[in-house]
């Protein structure tokens, strides 16, 4: 499957070809069992393999399906049991792999594993208003990341297996509480985290919010809204609300896109600071969210152009070696904190946060008909 893209290929390569090249590059470096962190049911592998299955579903090589299936089968036994962290939303996200695996294979183990993940919504701790804690080690805290980690799975599960609306109502309330507590009135964007009891050093004593608008957390939130719209009928009342919210979110992002590169910064609203830096995983997630917002009729044509600029900027950043392309400038896994904490986070290459996000960005741009940064005629 491996194809090595040289710099001369960039202007003539379609988005799905870039997505395939990114998948092939990771396959050349890791077996499914070795994907880091190896041997864990984890969202790092989940976001990459979810992107890989998106490429497969658009007509990609069946080897992509087999690779994702081998990862899941290494962690799910004959009874549909799997070992996963039972105190955090992050453990739910890889459950998105289970739906296409069950649909193609008919193997009941995947439904059984999905049922176990669905059960977490009844056991995870919640704030006083009913929003989920991000993890037990962060008591009474909501993080933007969590809405994607748990919310998309919940709506996909509801669409396939439940008809009572309970999971949809749960996610609607959860997202509303995020907007209520975490929106920055100045920019219209949302802060990374909110501490109901103001117990962490970063928590604003009045609002409970962390102080910064961190790129990837905003990307998770925007991608969650976009994928929610894919899960609901267009006429559903929640869909109308989320179309409005997604459009407003994208418009709030646009002023902070770097004019030269098309990328966004690690701390989105502080691109004028010398120690801030352009980050590819958040840019990829924003490109995906903008492309999906266009699909759902949330944006004007002039606003959609931001996705094209971001996508082109990502392609220009790519590097390569003998095993395939390299996605650079990816922030490693990150908690909530102050400005200095975020900008000092190590930068990595081909971290699955960033490769998975890039693959999804390419899949989103494929729906807009992009080739080499320009719209197809």
C-alpha cells in the first residue's frame, strides 16, 4: 500500500490520495498491534483508524478495513469483552470503529463491545447539571475534547440500535452546557476546560474556565458538531440548533487563520506572540469541520474558502522519508493549563493525533471536490 509522495506531486494529488498516502505511511511503520500506545483501546489509535475506515468507505483498498479490524480483534475476545478505561470519555471514541466492522462482517462481537461502551454513559460521573466529567482524575470538569470522544459514538449508537431518543437528548444537553459555561464572549470560541468547583490552579475563580483557546480542543468540538449533523435527520430540532452553532463556530475561527500559511496557531487567538506556533492537528480538524459545515449548508462560499486555504497549507507542510509522508508540527497529548504550558508542549511528527486528523481533513475536502488546493471543475 505504501506510496511515497515527493514534493513535486503536491499540486496534482487529490485529497483521497493524500489520505491514502498518510495511511500507508503509518502502516509502513507499525503493525496494528504496535500502534502507539501499543496494546490499548485508546483514542490515539481510534482517531487514526476511524480516518482510515473513512478512506476505505470511499472506495479505498480493503487492506485498510483489514488493518483496522486486526487492531480491534487484538483487543476484543470471543464474547465481545474488551479491556478499556472505565473512568474516562476517551475510552469511548474508538467505539466508532465497531459500527463499520459489524456492518461489513456481521460479527456479533462488535455489537457486544459497543454495548459495553454504551454502558459507560450510565456510570461515568457528572457535574451537578448532568454533564460528564472528562475523567475521574479531573473531578467536576468538562473538557471540549470529551464531546467528540463520547458524543459522536452516542449518536451513532442511537441511530443504529436505539429509537427512544434518550442518547440524543443526553448529547443535546451536554453540548448546551458546554456553550453555557465555556464560551468566550470576546471571540465566540470556547475555552478548553471548565472546573465546576474551581479546584484546579488554572480555573478562573469567577467562571471556572481555563484561560486559553487551545487549538486541538476547539477542533474536537467543531468536529463533534459536524459529525452530529451526519447522525441526525436534517429535520430533527437538534439538527437545526447544531447547524446554527456550527456556522457560528466556524465564523468565529476565521479571523484567526494565518494569512500566510493558511494554518491556525496552537493558541488560536494569540498568533501575534513570538513563542506561539502553527499547529497541524488543529488545522486539520478545522478544515474537516468547515468542509462538513459546507456540506450541511451552514456557510457562505467566501467562508468555505478558509477550508481550501487550510488544506493547501497542510499539504505544503508535508515531508516524506523512505516509508512515506510525514505530517509535522503536531502537539502531543495535552491537558488543560496556562499559556506557557501549551506553547511549551513538545512537537512531534506522525503522532496519531495529527495523522488521523489529517486523513479526516482530506476526506472532508474530497466532498468539496478539491485537487491540489483548487476546486475541481
